[in-house]
């Protein structure tokens, strides 16, 4: 995969990385549904130390289902949900695929929290699906 570049709706925040993604997937948990304002989160994780962010982001911290903190980053100007960091994996940052300049570059490899999936959502029939967090 080539470099990943992206940013918010208004352009105030931009990010880039040349790192190979560690994971990409669909998350149906209620937190992702609320943070993205959609039926699920489409996510790609990259090494945090290989991501460059330009512009100011605002962060909201809350406990995830693991009991660990999740830091959700968004643009303070337009409100675009950009990325998450999970206390369980501090070396990674998880980008929201919809904020990539080329969202087709990230193909989901798994679906998680399928127990919370809306019954009318059928996203990726040929990937592993997990009722909760992936093992």
C-alpha cells in the first residue's frame, strides 16, 4: 500500500504516513457508531510514531468495553472524527477510513463487535467476523 494521506472535511487538519497498516477493519461497537455518526467505524491502524498530523485536533477520552481508555481525535472546526488511540495498544493510531484522501486504499480484513451490528448491515461477507473484540 502506498502512503496514506487524509484529513478533515474543512482541511484544517491533515495527516500522512508511509507506514504499512497494521490492521484494517470494520467495528460495529456502539462507541464507533456514535463517534462516526454512522452504522459502524471503518478503521485502519498504523504505527503512531510514523504518522504526521498537521493542524490542531481536539480529543475526547472515554472508557471502552475493555475498561481501558480510548482517545478519540476530531477537528475542532468542522467536527470530523479523524482517529482513535486505545490504551491497550499505545504504539498504534487508528485512522477513520472515510477521512483518507483515497478511502479505497484500505480494505477491511475483519469485522469486530458484530453482536452490536445493526441487523440490516452486511459489509464484508468474506472476512472473519467476531462477536466482540478480535482474539
